C-alpha cells in the first residue's frame, strides 16, 4: 500500500469501528456511511445548488427551443445548442469543485479498508446467489451496495441536487 505509514493512525482512530470491535458487515457499513456523508457535505458546501438548478432549467428551455427551431432555422438552432453546451459546461465545472477534497479523503480510506478486510464481509444464507456478485461479498462490493442508497439518503437530507 502506498500510504502504509498512515495505517497505525487510521487503525487507532477507527479502532471502535473495525473487527473485532464491530462485525465486518457493520464496519464496512459504517465506513460507507462516513464516506457518503463526507462527500455529501462537501457537495453541500462547495456547490451552489440554486445556481445549478437555474442552469439546468435554462438548459432544458434552450433544448426545447432548439428542438422547435431545428426544422425552421437550423443555423439558429445550432447557435442555441452552443448555449446549451455552455450551460452544461458550467454545471460540470460547479459539480467538479468538491471532487478534489473528497478524493483525498477517499484515497486515504479505501486502500486502508482493503488492507483491513481481506476475507468476505457478508455471506448470503442458504446458498443464495445474486447475479454478478455470487453469494459472498468482499468489502468493496459490500461498500458499493451500501454506499449508493446511503449517498441518496444523505443528499436528500442535506438538500444537495
């Protein structure tokens, strides 16, 4: 692992949330919630959601206008589509702002989690199998399964677009 010198610090800081203090399933769920919450908070703090909503509405209106003009005046429609691309670019720029601090946080935690959880974290009962996953989940697949709904929940609770 690249940042091995951080292992003791992270292990000490999160000793309450790693095995044997907590079952692996709950431990990965905790870290999934922590990472999802941090990402949602950074999005809330660094993105102007009101402006993003305005730009999305402008984008939608311009697309409808371009659709109508496409048959009548293709040159005007292409000009409007250029404005749509500009609005899309602005939205992407705004949504990229929180990516740098959240990636630093994720880059520190995910490799450490990989070093902590080397065995399957969750095993389905009665030999049940899920397509693409099988019947046992490593920490990364369990992280993805839990982080998606948690991210949606935190984003809705914080009012992040």
